[in-house]
C-alpha cells in the first residue's frame, strides 16, 4: 500500500528520510487533498532511472525494426561488441 502524507508533514525531514530509506517505495505528498509531490530515496530513484533507460533502449530498438532496420542475432551482436571493445 502506498505511503501518502499531507504536505505539512514535509517539516519532518528526518522522519521522511528514514521512512523513504526503510520502505524503498515512493512517498506521495498531497496538497489540499490532491497528489502534488513524490519523495523517494536516492537509491530508489537510481533504480527507477536505470529501468527507464532500459525501457527506452528497448523502445528505440523496436522503432528501428519497425522502420526497416535488419535485426541481428545475439551471437553476431556479441561478436561485434567483442571485436569493438577487446580487439
């Protein structure tokens, strides 16, 4: 279940920090009963950012194939990468 707090509780910075690190989930901050902000630990943010990068790369690859790019096998891709980075 998500953690939801009113904006006035932002004054309790130490408690919010501890909660964010302990739960490793976003904390939703409301203002006048409506969602306004999301607070999370830096570790959780990094995981979200990394997942987004992977999702974006997959989306871009799918778009390339849709536009006519020729897909290659995993073996061929690994061979090309090994040549590029390890000679």
